[in-house]
């Protein structure tokens, strides 16, 4: 009976062991693959016992092999340097594998002899200064024990350090596109497997055993364990003891692991895992990896919080992750937040990326004095790849049950959306209330696009009563339109049908916007390359319709020619145009007779000139560019009486620095100003040439009139523009020889502090008639303070304060307060708190506001003050609850950046 003696260990282990055995043994392999060894010329002296330090040195010389382990070469019969004396064979010294292995860079220490000294060794680079997971002995009150103990957190830290990147570096909630998992199937098959261990054994040329500090690398796969057996026939790895496994999109730690290299199947016990693309980390009693993209977990707890943090943890009896479909699901799941169980569900599914999937969305919760407690639980139905439906049931304790839906459809040419809401029985108003809307965009050709956007509500108070006051509280009308547009270089065509449903009871019917049924515009322009000449022609046809006022058709055409002359730092652009407009009126107003047909033709001449002076100067160690930019603009338009022309879509532009260079101070085509005037303006800038940043800008300008302005709006203070906004006159006398002097100043006072101010001086009144000032402090998105004040003589005087400021431990105070000093009343205010962490986000505010108010209209606020409390909780990587307060903050706090 032969004794099977495995000598691969002695041939591949450290040189110390090899040299101890080479002079004494003669070995060869027989036909059955067994090794037969005998003592030929024993060594002269007895073996020396191996000490602890020598054993460590021997182990440090690791076995290095590949996927197919080669057979050892035959040992020489009489190796050179062997002792010639005949000695009795000596006992073979077996090297014990180390009992403890270091799995990450750092120091590994054990007590020395007599527990008086320490024996330490460094693996990899010294981690001095790098963060380490430490036990939190000051843990706040918690009903539950930590989901992961300190030893597990240490292992998470090791797994985290071995990832190719830090998935928690940016603390982002944006899942982005489906992750591009590395397709390594072919690469893994073609890449040899490198194995390192302290020693190894081979059984029947099929199973290889590796012992002590086993490290395996194949393509993107890496494994470390105390012991490992590899079956070359089934290509199966079986590892035990401190098993670490990682690949591009997964990192695992387990007591045991079985891995089939051909199919990527695996089975693990008592496992910790990190999925960096989500990112998620957790623990499981057992893990079944069915393929590279599909894995199942039993008795699992997971979180998106980084190692050392368990603010929220989702526990489940079973968890399934499918990276190919981008879906995850859990059974008998319950959520722990801050150590307190908060919710249980028998089943939950969630996305692993931003691909769509059917299921319930996060509920919205709010409370206000109009609707009481307001709860909505949307359900998303992914019907097909190109269309879906979001069903939105909503319950309001004061009004009852509302049903809503949002259907979307996408094709190669079209993008469509249908929306509806219906409250069958409003318990307050005792009637049915509803909203319906449709949106569609169709691309017939790359340059030919049509758009439809139509909406309708059952009554004027729908948005005041039913709208979420965070997202909707100032909708005074619904605009419905259908248009088509065609664009080519030098050619632009646009046509539309437009209607408005006014939902603001304060706007009289006679001042509601006109319908355009239809409107068509064609604009042509061309610039000649061989000479400084630009030609253009604008044309428009509109039919305006309104039930309570005069209606009619308007046709307008305006050809123009300009000669842009430029030299170094100097420019001059004379321009001549002719504006011809024709009206055909109907439904004339009683008491104000007008001709049924009106024609108006006016020439317009302008000349725009200026130059730029530049110089560099130094301030300390920095250099800056200072520019002086004077500008003159002359405008001439003869006078023509236009009092018989109705105001369909015309109002007066706001008077500011940029309006100094307009050819017409009126919007629309129903009024063309008479003008014989020149504008003089000067702009000073200080620019940092290294960054292009404008550190300071001062602009001052004024219009000088050579005659009185005779063309005016009819009763402008009582009319509204096309959007239902009261028209505001500039309160400048048409007989003044000078317009208001305008000055605007902005400066970056420090790296974080900026100032902007503007004012208008009326020479006739010898007074400041309009002004504003804004002081803004911005230190990244974390620290924001905005102070503002604006006034307009006899119309408005408002202060505006908004802020976001850190308080403690990533808690931020947020708020805004708008106060009308003219009417001694708060227009709008909200205040609350925001908490930001790497794995969750919480916001809560209380808001008080007034509906149907325009603080610039010179009207005292008359709407009923509303109050509400709004909450948002977002568990990053899982779901979000409540209203979109981040979007609300972005609209109302200058400088606020919505976190990603």
C-alpha cells in the first residue's frame, strides 16, 4: 500500500524549507501521478526547530501559482553541496500557516512573549491620518440595538477601502443612467488566475488546496481567505475563514464562500456586502449569487449610509437585487430610522438606477387650513417602454377623496401627456370639481415642430383650494395654445392659436387677455459677406377676440436695413426701417366709435455708436482690467395719432438701463412712440483677466428729449397686459426734457459678499422715484443670506430677507420674509429647518402667504392669509416622502442649489 505524500508544499514554500530538505531526499513521480521519495544521503546535522519569527519569515515567501497549477520538476539525485556523510533520515518539519491575516493596509500587532512586548508588522502603506471606523460609545437613545456591531463595521471599512472608488464621496441621490457594468465574461475566461498563499497541496491533479494568506486575482475579481480549495474540473473555488471578495460592482465579506468561475454563481454564509453603484451596504445570513447581475439575500439588513453610520436601515426576510433590470425587492420589510422602527410592509420594490418600474411612489403629506390633512399615495404603472400612467389618489379630510392621473406617451415623432383630476363631491362647496390638461410635441422634420398645451379647470377657485400651496399659489390664468414653428438660417415662421382662462376674480372681464385666433409670424434676415449690410423683414397677422371688448384683425410688416461699421474698439450702426400696420375692427364698444379700418405707416431711424477703452492696473499682487464704455443712441420717429387704435397686446416696458436703447418703449404693435431723442450712457467695468469675472460694474445713462412725447397709452393704470398683469406707468411727464437718470451698480465686495443697487432720479420732482438694493452673502450652498429692499413711488415698498444657515451637525435654518412697508403687512413668509447627511435628508417648514396678490401693483393685499406645514423626508437610495421642498427653496431663496 502506497502512502500518498504531497511534496508540492516543500517545493514551492520558502527557501529555508527547500534548503533543509533538498540534500536529503530523492523524489520522482510514478505513472499513477503519485510522488515516491526516499532518503539517499541524509544531512549531517539534526534539524533546528523553527521559531515564531522564522515561521513568519517562511510564510512571507508565498506560493505563487496560476489557474492551471504545473507539476513540480524532478529533484536532482545528488544535489550540489549535499553532505557526503551517511546520516539517518530526519523528521520533516511541518510549517503551520498563520492563524491571523491582515486584509487591508495597516499595522497588525500581537502580544509578544510574556505579554510584555508587541510584535507588529505593516501591510501595504502606513494608514496614518486616514479615517477609521471607531465604536460610538456616545450613541443616542435608541429602542433597537445597532444593526451592525463594531466588528462588522470594521469589516465594512476594510471592504470600503478596497473598492476602486468611494461610492459615498459625493453623498449624491442622483441614480443617473443605468450603470455600465463591466462586461468581463470573456475577459475572465481569457485571464489567468493568480493565486498566492503560504503553502499548497494537490490531490489527484484536480483539487488544489491553498493555506494561509490566500490571495486570488482574475481580471476584475479579487478574493482573500484563510484557506481555499480549487477544483480544476468544475472550476469551483471553495474558501473558508475571513473571506473577502470584490469585483467592479460588488464587495463581499463572508465566513465561507463557494464560487463557480464559469457561471459566476456563488453561495456565502454570514455575509457583509457593498453595492457601490447604488450605493448600498448590508448584512445577510445567506447570499445566493445566481449570476453576475442577480443575487438573493436572506435575513438581510441594508442601508445607503456609509460605514460607521446606521441612521436608517431596512430589514427584510428576503432581498433580491437584479442589476440587469435595475430592480430590487424585499419581503417582510420594516424600516428603522434613528434606532426607531417606523414602518412595516409585506413587500417593497425599489430601483437600483433610474430605469422605470411599476409600483407605489412615495406618499405626499401636508396640512393646511383649507384642506385639513392632505395625503396622496401615487402609483406608477410602467405599461410599456414608450408609455406609462401615474395614478394619484388623494384624500383631504376637509373635502373628501380626489382621483387623478398622468398618462405619458413617447414615439419617434411625438411626446404626449394627458392629465386629469376630479373631486366628485367637494364637502365644502358641495359640487364636482375637476382639472384636465393635454400636452403634445410633434417633430415632423428637424426644423418643423408643433406644440399643443391646453388646460381647463371647473371653477376660478380651483387652484386656490386644490393646488398644493408649495407648488401653486399664484396661477391667475390658464394659457392654452397650439402652435407650429419652422426655422432655417435666415427664415423663421411661427403660427399659433391661443386662449386664456382667467382664474383670478380680481381681474374684471373687460380687462382679461385677448384670445389670438390665430397668430402667424414670418421673419426674414440676411447679412452680406462682401459688405457691411444687414437686411431684415418682420411680418405678423393676428386675429384678437374678446367677448367684452372690441375685437379685430391686425396685419403688420416691418422691413429694415442696417449698416454695421466696426473698427478697433469703435462701432457705428445706422438703421432705417418702415413699420406698416393695418387694422380691421369689429364688435365696437358703445360710446367710443372707431373706424372699422385703420392704417398706420411710420418710418424709424436709429443710430447706435460707442467705443471701448481698456487699461490694466495692479492692486497688490493682483492685476485687473479696467474698461470705459461710452455709448450714444439716437432715435427719430415722426408723430402719428394712434388714439383710435385699441390696445390688444400692448403695454409699456419697464424703464431700466437697457430700455434706454429701445426703438419703441411700448410692447406689441398697437403703439409706436414718437421720438426725437438721444441717449447718453457710460459703463465702467473692472474685470479679473484670469477668470473673466466682473468684480465691479457701474452704469449710468439718461435720455434727452428734443420734443414732447404725444403718443400715450389709454388709461394705463386701469388696463392689463396680455398676461393679466396691471400695466404700470413709468410716472414720467411727457413734457420733460430729460428722462429719469438711471444708475446701476454691482460689485463683488469680497469672495463671498456681493452688492447690487439701482436707482432712478426724477429731475422734475428732484427726488428719487425708484430704487432697490440687494446685499448677498454666499459661502458655497451651505451659507446664504440675502437682504433686499425695493420701492417704487406710490406703488410699492417691500423688504425681502431670505437665508440658509448652518446651525449644528448639518442642520440648517431656512426661511424668507417679504414685508410690504406701504401697507404694513407681511406678504409672504416661511421658516423651517433642513437636515443634510450622506444617506438621508429632512426638511420641514411653516408657510404663511396671501393668494391673488401683486405686490408691485399698488394694491393693498386683500386675499385671505393661508398657513401650512410641509415636510419632506428623503432616504437616499430608497425613497422620499412629502412635498418637493427643494424645488420650492430653489425658487424662493436666491443662491440655493438643489442637492443632487
